[in-house]
């Protein structure tokens, strides 16, 4: 009877190679009605080998290692043909062979691969914590072997082919394979941490994966550049603008590699994906630019508040906003949906200075990628901007990125994406206006916002895009209100007598703002005559803030007719009372509108007194 070594040399290795070719190459051309035809044939061959191995003596140590590698290969085959439970059984059999000798040079890489496969399997079942534990065990295998054993273990694939005679080649291949396996581990860990909303850890492992791919030269440039652009958003929310910009610049450099790689591609699908990647990188740049402006604005506002506190010992807070201060600053706190500037799905106010400094995750992210990025990094600052000139430079760059993104994302094909790009454009004007000292130029910027938001709102059918329409309605109302406050502030500064033209302009802006808030509120009725007794959780704050703003706006009309003035005061009182009554019926809403509610309570008490006083004056 032939020995194990003789069997492998005469038949085994050849059968392994046939199975590999079926699984990795021929399966790509399987017909749609038999998608796993080649995989099933490969499985038959693997079971043929398995049956033959069972005839050899169990005392053979090399046989146990080979059986472990074979069980893993069979398990992967079952998983790839969507027979996950059976695949899991075979992978666990593999682990039974190797887990007692985790750092043995013959088994370590097999164990690594088995743990990676189980991690993927449990991720597919949405058992993320279980998947994470398996993947972290795989990571510890790699680190412990490097620290305690050194060198590299046998590669999992070595058991299926004869060894090269050149030992230097063998050692090199083992080292490369060992590192590649760990790179897959870091990639999977990044994905699982993302599923667990561990953003910082996910970004850290993603960064490490990209670093390792770049060092090995084994990466798809199109995928790499998108991953780099994605982790730039983490750095951005941590206000590490230097690293955020660096990652985006690296994405641009590697995107150029993708353009070269696919330059001769005839496939429309490849060309479209390439164009989309370019647009997606541009959109990440847009978010970066907005974050620089938004965080710079917040920093300046904090400095002003600090100086005010030093001078007066107190800050008036929302009273200032409700009496003609930055009314929009008050309203931007209404949640991610309406008015508040968001970056990558997060309100900037909630992530300021949340850098997690000094954590172990940060240590994974200290290295810059070894790419020449100077040209791209010099396009935009990584510092806080301090004045209009610096803010304008960032704004102009944002506009260029917006044009790149709009080249691909058209409203006809990508409605949601297109609208978000327009909203980002509006946010860029809004942030730039903060740094502009001249009120007339601020008004022009807000007017530009109104034009672009109104234009896109007209193109949308609320039946299909209700949530987006609500966002646009609210932002338009907010913008009209901002212009109104600016006009009133300008008149107060000038101290001039109100002209009929100025009065008409103020009343028009007031009317437009009220109408947009009411349009938004009407959409919450769902086609019914009355509001629901309770708004959905995501609508509570925006709805009550909209009503609060309507109450405020009715008092802004400049009208000489006393009856109309009293009628407006009554409408104002009704809006304030709506907020008070709603919070009394639903106490859980109080925390969402705490500051606005206090003002509403005061106004509900004061309004009847003001109306009565006005009636008495009119009667006299």
C-alpha cells in the first residue's frame, strides 16, 4: 500500500489542483441556472481525497494537519454554496484538529483562516459580538506567533501542493501568506466594529488594513481609495483635520491609479463605477470643507461667549436668540433632519473635540500613508479659519467638489444623493455667511440658498419623497427667517425711518417663513384635517420648534391696522399654546424643547395682557 507521501505525489496534489481550479476559476463561468455547478464538482473531488486520507494511520502527525486543512476547505465550499450550517460543522472539525496547538508552525495559519471564516459566518448571522471574539482570537494568534515563535508558519495552501525545492522561496511565500491572512483579519474586524457602532475602533482597524495593503501592494485601487475617503470622515468628526485631509488626498492619488488600471476598459459598468468613485470622493471632500467651516464657526462662537462671560459674568442664552440674535443658531438644534448641519450623519455639535485622545485605537492610526499627496493637501487648509477671506477659500473649493459630484449624481437617477448635495451647497453658503460682516452680502448668500432649495423642492413629488420635502421646507423657512432677522438688524443699525419698501420686504419675508413652516407642519397631518395626538419621535422637536418659530414670526409683522395686529397676536398665542399643551399631554417631549417651552409658557401668559392693552389703547 502506498504511503501518504506517495499518494499525494501520484494523485492527491493533482486532485487538489483540479478542485482549486473548479472553485476559483471555472465557477466564474457557471450558467445562471446552475450557479454552483463547478463548486459541487470541486466538493466531490475534496470528498474523494478525504475518503482516501481516512485509510491512512491516525498516528501520522502530518496527516492530522492535512485533514485540518481539508476540513477547512470543504467547510468554505459549503459556505460558498449557501449551505452555511454544514460548512460551519466542517470548519469546527478543522478547529478540533488545531486548537490544542495554536502556535505550532504547522497549524497556526490553518487556525487563523478557520477563525476568520467563522468570524465572517457569524457576521452574516448578525451575531456581531460572537464574530468579533473569533476575529480577535485570530488577531492574537498572529501577534503571539510573531512574538513567541518568530518567522512565519506553514501556509494553509501548502498542504495541497508539493513544496518548492528552494527553501528561501518557501520561507518568503509563508511570510507573505501569514501577513496577508492577518490583513484579512484586520479588515473583517473593522467591518464588525462598524456593525457594533464602535466607530473609533472600526476606523483604526480600517486604517491598519489600508496601511498593510499599501505596503504589500495587494489592493484594488478603486476599493482602496473609497475606504480611505471613508475613514477620513472619522478623523473629520474628531476634528483631526490634518489626518482627514491626508486620507482624502491619498484617496485622490490611488484613484488616479484606478483610472490608469481601467483606462482601456470597454465595460460601461466599470466606467460608471469609476465615475461614481470620483463623485463619492468629492462628496467626502465636501463634508470635510463643511466641517472645517462649521467647527471654525463653533470655535469663534465659544470664544465670543467666553469673552461675554468675562465681561458680564452671565450669558443670556436663548433669550438673545428669541429677541433678534442669531435666531438660526437656536433653530439648528432641532435634530439631524431639519436645519442642523450634519457631516456623515452626525450633528457637528455632538462630535466637537471628541477625539478619544490617547486611546489604543489612536495608536493604530498615527502613521501617514506612504504616498506623495502634497499637491492635493495644498488645495485646502487643515486649520480653523478665522475670517471671511479664509472661509471663502474653503467655500470656493467646496463649490468645485460640488460640481464634480453633480457630474455623476443627477436628480433623475440619484434623487436622494442629488438633493443632499444641494443641501450641502446651501450649508456652505450658510456657513460662509457667518464670516461675512456686511449684512447686505449675508442676505445675498441666504437668497442664493433659497433659490437652490426652492428649485429642487419644486421638482420633487411629496408622495415619493416626503421626508426630503420636509427637510427642504424646514430649511427654507429657517432661511427666510434668517434673512428677516438680518433685515431687522440692518434697520436697527442704520437707525433710519422705515420706508414703505422696507416694511413690505419685512412683511414678505415674515409671510414666506411662516408659510414654509406651516407647509412643513401640514405634511405631518398625513392628509387629515388635524395634527396627530402624538408626533413620531423623530418629528417631535422639529414640529414643536416650527410652531414656536411661527409664534415668534407673527409678532414680526409691521402693520398699522390694530385689528390685524391683534389677530396676529392671537395666532402667535395659539402657536405658543400648542407647544405648551403638547408638552403637558406628553411630558417626554419637554426635554426635547426645554428652552423653547419656557419662552412659550411666558408668552402664553403675556400675550392676553398685551392684546388687552392694545385694545384699550385703540378704544381710547
